[in-house]
C-alpha cells in the first residue's frame, strides 16, 4: 500500500499548488522546482522588528493597520533565508483599504539601520490607473509602470517601449482580490507577470544603481487603515 499512499500524496500536493494553496510545509518543492517559503500557519523563516502588525489569517501572512493600531513608518517582514541573486518568485497577494493605500514587496534589497529597506520593489496602489509597477525604494522611484518595458543604460538614462496588450489598457486584475505575482530576476533583467500575463519589465545596466543580490521582504506601508495578505510564497533560485 505504500506506493499508492505516496502517489496520492503527490497528487494532493500538485493539486494544492495549482489552486494557490498556502498550507504546504515550508521547504517543500513542487515539480517545477519552486520551494515553499511559508507553511501557511507560522512565521518560521520570517522576521519583522515589530511583529504586532503581523498575523496569520486564513492561511495567509497578514499585515494590518487599524485606527486602534496606526503605523507611522513602513514595516517589513523579512525572509531569513539569505540574499537572493537570480531567482523566480511566485506568490498570491491581495490588498484592501481605502483610496491611495499602498503596499508591495522588496527583492534584491538592503536592510537599513532603522529597519527600513532600500532597493527593488513590486509596488501597488489602490484606485490608480497603474495599479502595479516596478519601483526603486529610496532610489530612482519608478523603474517601469504597468505596461512598460524599460531600459536604463550605463549613464542612467531611461528609455521605454510599450508592452503590447497591456500598455494603456485597464488592469485585468484587482488588488482587492487574490492574484498571483510571478517575478523573474536574471542578471540585469527583471520581469513581472500577473496571473500569467507579463505586465512590466526593466533591464538595469546602470552600474551605479543596479542590484544583483539582496534580501526579500514583505511590506506593510504606513498610512490609512489597510490589510495586506501574502500566501503560496514559492521560490526557485537560478544561480
């Protein structure tokens, strides 16, 4: 009976991944080589300077600002597995709140002495036309808006080409609803997909600004009451 049990277990794991299930044990690997970074139950492998803003709800890492518990400075829950170089990251995300609420996650970034983070970011904003963009926190700011393929040359000059089918069109997803981000970072090139559709990318050949390695952190952005949730966080290193 052992081979039958093993087969059933494998089928269950694959089905869970296909549905964006967030309860896989941290460290488990799927058939595409992605390793789970979140077990759906605990903060094992993750740490923030103030954990009072972070909970696990409905199998998701949940960050909350409320009238009773406001936030003046951005908070980050940092993955403790070390720095990332070339990688693919997949995660399910949603953000709820009022107009102008902002949130996202950092990658290839640097932790600052005051626990703030600087570097590359997937940035989101409710009730905006752009909805999501690739950003440089404490740096150049916008790297590529949704619908843009951007290039930074060795002098830091930025040129842009539109991504056909995305540029100038309404977003095909809502931040308030669960959606999947797929981020691919290879050398100087970074691509962002949402639910399988490429929405933004950039190539960073500016030696003064480019980042090839850094930490991964989930952001709770200061401001109005809001809730940011992350689940099914999976990583494949490409180094």
